[in-house]
């Protein structure tokens, strides 16, 4: 199996740039993480090996393992334990993406055909289950019950978030509070767990876990807000999937939730039509993009993302200066600047 290089190897940055320093620090541990989860994707069931190889060849940002590894370094942890847990959170994340693609009837992810489109929903849902179970089996290696408990809690919350999202699929009256409740569960929880877990490996500073968990939750929220913005502002080539995929799938994201109370019935009907049809046959993508751009809600969501980024950075002020702290302080900027 030869997946695309992790986040560290796919950037074109000068050595002096903050991004390059951030990625250079992560490179050895991320490479080790890649090796660990590749080793654990082997199976005597041919489909699992074939589908896993295809899946991980598509690459990925590896943000969650990166945050776990940096948090471990901040707490001066240096062993194979954090590498194992970094691989675990990436496997959990990958399993959720597989299940999401089935639910959303997605055809593209990261620019390649989704696993469910190639092998069908029945096999793919079981692949997701296999990845979840493999992740938990990997986590047992170090016999840390508290880590297992935290991973299970995050996975339960993510599942609850997906259930809440599905129950409100196509709902034109989704509120801001509902939206944030859903993304806190679906996205922020795994970021929070990734940052928190190193504090359980060798507990020393009582407040470290709480600070890092709050950091991860704020960073994860920022990540999701940027993700929602990119659905409106990035190109299909950058996204690796069609623009406005969320709306087509019946999901109202924050730019539209903020927009709806401000527009008249005729313009509101444009959004309702796409939600009802599940396609852009009667209303074009261009009409929706023009509508959203006209009311300033994209700028508002960007401001919110920047606020969550700053909230994340503030949690790190209680730690002594170090390279790891610098890297974690830069991570929110990395999230804000991303285009995919």
C-alpha cells in the first residue's frame, strides 16, 4: 500500500515559513503514524485490503493525528504510544467519512470516486464498521482505559451528531443553536479528544487536559466553519467534490442559516427549491452563490471562524513557551488559510 504523502509532504513552502516549520516538526511522527495504520489495514478478506488501499491512496489532511502528536510534544511525551493513538483517531475519522458518504450518496471525495460508488453501500458500511473496530483494537495496545473511554465518548458524540443532522436534513428552519450543537458533536469532539488524549498518557499537570480539550474543541469548530465556507468560496478542483454539495444533500450550513431571515420570500424560495429537489436543475449554483454573496453572511462566518481560532490560541497561553506551543498556536492560522 502506498498512500499519498501526509499533510507534511504535500505543501510547497519555503523552509522559513511558519507553515513549513509547522509541517517539518510533524513530519517524522506523521510518517510513523502512516506506517502504523497501514500495517493495521491488512486482512485476509481481499475486499478490505483492496478498498483500504484505494481509500488511503486518496490522502487526507491528517489534522486530527497532527493535533494529537503536537499536544503530546507540548506535554513532553515521546514514545510510540502517541503514534498509536494518532493512527487510531485517523482511522475513526476515516470510518466516519465512509459512513457519511453512504448517507449523503456522495460520488466524490478528495477528487476521487467514493468507496460506496465503487463497491456499493452494503460492503462499504461494513468497511466503516471494520475500521471503527480496528481503531479500538489498536487503542487497546497500551492498556490505558481512560484513553479508550475518551475515544468511545467521542465516537458516541459523533454518532449522535450525525443522527441529529439526519433528523433535520432538508429543514429550512434549522437554527444557529442547532447548527452549533451538531458540529460540536460531529467535528469538534474528535479534535477535542485528539488534543486531550496525551494528557492521559502520563498525567502530571492537572489542568493540561482541560486546556488542551478546550483548544481542540475551538480549533475543531473553526475547522468546520472554514469547511462550510469553502463549499461556497472554493472551486470544485480545490474541494475535490462539486461546489455547494452541502445544500444539494439537504444540509443547511451557517452562511445560509444566517441568510434566510434577511431575505424575501422569492429569494428564500430559491434555497427551498434546491433542498426539495436535491439538485440544481431548477435553480443554478450561480444563483445561490450570488444570493449568499449579496448579504455578507460569508464574511460573518469568516469572522466567527477567526474568533474560534483566537479562542483556541488563548488556551495555550497557560503553557510555557516551546516549539510545540508555537506550532499549536499556528495551527488555527493553517486551518483558516486552507483551500481544501
